[in-house]
């Protein structure tokens, strides 16, 4: 089992979550579309060569975002990350993947 966490602008959160859930991620027992969300502020400065969805090259941007955390079975994690990257509005979405211990 893996844990997948990603950051996404508030207005795009539902679309990205649905894409990740469609890959089969976010299932716990007899439940689907399971996740936890935390709101916060992300910041970044696009460098030369970037094509930012929000902000302008060279300017520091601050964006209200949601951190979404969910679990994913081993055989689905690559598809979940691929779905996340395809649905996310950013060129370089920030995400983390952790292998969970089996107890």
C-alpha cells in the first residue's frame, strides 16, 4: 500500500481528485473516494522557460491550495500518479509517494 499526497489549487481540486479516484486510488475496504484535505498557501516563482498556469515568469506567486492525501494499492500507484499529472493544471505538480509498512 502507498500513500499519495499532492497539492492543487482550490478551484481544480475536485477535477484532479476525480481523475486520481478513477485510477482506483483512494479505496479503503468497502469505501471509495477516500481522502483527507488540508487547506494552505503554496508559493513558487516561475523561472525562465516556464509556462505557468498561475502567475508570471520571475514573479513570486502565492496560491490558495489544498493538500490531498489518500492511499493506493501497490499495483495502482503508477496509474494514480499518471492520472494526477494529466489532470493537474500545473506544468510540474508537487506530490509525494510513500510506501506504507505492513503491520
